[in-house]
C-alpha cells in the first residue's frame, strides 16, 4: 500500500502542528485580516512579540481594526505610554515564590508554573515580566516541589498555571501527575489554561485518557474573554472532559474595548453555557507596566457586575475579583 500525502489544508490538523505554525509576524496577520498597517496604532515588541494561532486569527473579523480578539494580541503603541503605579511585579509574586516554580499565596492551594510558554501572547498578560528563567521547572526540580508539598499537609490542591500547562505533551503531564500521586493530602489538580481557546484541537481523547489515569480529582479553568473566541471544536473538547467528570469553568480579564460592555459580558456568559462552560471569575486588570490602556475603573466594573446580576441567572454571574498582595484570597469588588 502506498502512502498518499494528505492535501495541504489551511488549518493544521493536530495541535502540535498548530503550535509550529503560530503566527509571529504582525504584517502577515494584518494582511490576513485585510487591514492596512496604517489603519492601526501598532508596534513591534521584541521583548514580548506577537504570538497567536491561525485558528484564533480566523475568529477575528476581517477588515475590522477594532476587533476585540485582535486587540488582545496585537501590540499597540499605547503599551509604551508611562502609566502611574504600573510596575513589573504588581502582585508582589516574588514574595510568595518559596522555591522555583511554586507560588504559595493561599492556604489550601499552590500554583505551579510548569512551563514558561503559551500558544498566545496576550497583551494584558500579568505575567509578562514574571522571572520564568529563575522558575524553570524540569524533572530535576520535581523532587524539591514534592518535598515542599510533603512538608505542608494543608495543601490540598495544585493549580497548574503558566505559562500554559497544556504546552507540555500529554506524556509529560501524565508523568508529573503520577510522580505526585503518593502525596496523600493532595486531592485536586486544577489546570488554568487558555490553550483550548487558542488551539481547540488540544483536548483529545488521548489527553482525557491520560487525565483519567490519575487518582486526583481534576478541574479545568479556561480563559475566554469574548464570545467570539468560542467554537464547536471547543465545545467538543469540553464534552470529552465532562464525560470524564472533569468540570470546566471560565475566567476572564475585564478589558477596555474588548469586554467592558454589559451586553458583551452577558453574551459571553450565555455562550459559555452553550459550550458547556460555567463562568467563575472576572478579574480586574492587574497594574502591569504596558497594560494601562486596558484598564476599566472600579466604579464601572461594579456597575457591570450589577447589570450581569439583573440580566442573568445566578449560576451565570461570574465573581468580579481583584488580586491584592498579602490578602488570603482574591478580593471581591
Ligand atoms: C488565583 C490564584 C490561586 C487560585 O485562587 P482561587 O480563588 O482558588 O481560584 C492560587 N494561587 C495563586 C498564587 C493564585 O494567584
Ligand atoms: S495565556 Fe495567560 S499566561 Fe499566557 S500570555 Fe495569555 S494571559 Fe499570559
């Protein structure tokens, strides 16, 4: 039998191929969107360059310089504006970083940065200046992480965050979970991920089978900011997870000119529900340098939350929260 080459398609058909084909050239993106470079106030950022998938770009509206998805990924000249009180480490995460890869801020759970990379560079990212190099996790640092967990029986949950934990191959994630299984007081593994939104093909039967091998209870927190980011492939992935009793929740970041209108957030909640996902948090933007143009003030955020309460069933109203350094949990508005 001869092997026939599959025809070239515009969309890559595995998530690994999609990662290889990430868009990194702003002019190529603008061309794809049928936009003239002069229609937007964009810039090249060498430190935190453009990175986005073809499938996410395909969800953007052509010829719309104000597209809410484009605004999340294309660097704007506004990033260079000086912003009062905006710093590189507004959450003072360096103070709660006891060993490489571990952020231990809240009592019952720790956050692990297993990888440094994401399939997308979100312009508002609160970890864009995070010292990932000093927090590099590898099989060499796993024993230190395990020892840290063993020393604190109060820790019941591990939040895998990022970078995006789903950048790792299934086998590596599986090995890590298996490695931690004998720490008896760990009950739950939580994934914080934007990967299935950027590359929806990531959630495969292979991935879910790998999760099923682990004794831990699993939960996924997706990161969707706008209803336009959702699609049938995302829904199919959620359905696979649900068949394995893995709940899927969502957190958003409140972003000016992306999702700062009540109707946008109401649509988002309904569409999340239609895709099998429940809203969890809406985060107020952290004061990270270069993100001031995304800020929504507290008064407006409060009004938005009120409006959501008035228009949505209680189970579709996300909690509006802010991260305050030193607080024992995220702080409600
Ligand atoms: C947000 C966060 C968590 C998880 O908080 P929940 O309120 O349980 O979702 C855990 N650790 C760190 C360091 C965090 O920033
Ligand atoms: S996916 Fe999350 S961690 Fe990665 S760039 Fe976007 S906001 Fe930052």
